[in-house]
C-alpha cells in the first residue's frame, strides 16, 4: 500500500492545534465528545469550508482559501464571556504570531466570530467561535503537495 | 384526605437535607445531565441541571432567586424563580457557587 500523505489543510489543522497547545489551555482537533465543566476552558479546532481558485494560479497549481474554526469554550458561575476572553487573546496570539503556520500558508487572518452561550445549568457555558481563513496553494492533482 | 401536613411524607424517605435560613427540611434532588452548545450536534458542554423540589410550605418564607441554599451539604444559589409543579411542590433550579 502506498503511503498517503496528509493534505495541506490537514497539516494546517495540526499546526493550529500545536500552536494553541503552547497556551495554558488544551486544544483538541475535531473533538466530538462533550466537555465536562472541569475540562474547560479548552479549544476545539474544526475544519470549515474551502474554496479553490484557478484564476491566477500558474499551470499545475490551485490556490485555496480554507477556513477553520477555533471554539474557545468555558463554563463559569457568572460573566462566562470573561472566562472565554483570555482564550480568544492567547489563541489569536498563538495562531497569528506566524501567519504562515510554519510555512504552510501564505497568510492566515480572521474571517469572523460568533458568540454562543447557554444557562439553565449548574454553570453558565459560553463558546466564542473564531473563524480563520488561510490561503495556500497545492498541486492541482494532489492536495498534499504544497505550492508556495 | 391528603393535606399540607402530608407533604413531608413524600420527602421523608428519598429526600435530601436542605438548609435555608437556618432551617433544615428535606427535598427531592434531581441532577439530570444535558449537553449544551453542541457544534452540529457534537463537542458540546455536558452540564448538570440541578433542581430541588420542596413542599410549597417547607419554609415560612420560601427561597427566591439569588438566595443561598445548601442541598445535601453542597452550597448553591437559587438560579431562577421556582416552577410550580402541581400546587404542592415547587421546583427550584440551582446554580453552583464557585
């Protein structure tokens, strides 16, 4: 069986998780299991939509705009948004201190954010979902081959 | 005929101690688990929705929103107004203190 290398977007997700794990909070990639309050605060990194662009790329490559979401999650008795804010700051610093994500992307930038919150429990819960957009190039026929 | 004086029978056996305003009574503790803030159905936060059910006349003055209450030895805050279950029992949503 030939080895199948991970796609560039998968490598980007790994790089993001690694960057977030340099903060004082744990980061997970596409964690599907729920979090208990004592496992928070934490980050959950999830892939989002991607869009190929052939217009300005030279023959043999495709430019991608790929988005990923960083869910900054916390539970607290009161003012739970304040518990999330340090994750937003530290997470942004960790990701955007190197917008190339270790040479994988040409640029990484914010693409949006959304607050989610719930009460009606022992602890209030909050997630600040920060969407980032990266741009990178790959081979037209192989998403694992990076084209700078 | 069933009356107010009989309400304590319901809580006597399966009730847990509830301390409010220096008075101890018994109430029915519920701790169901709910998952909130799921992302497309997954990766949410699993929390307990603790409530205590008390006879409507358990205390001279019943707890109100924001009141401190100790249930089964654990301190809580009454999170919201009580729900009247059946005219005899009130269900209080509780919130952790810290």
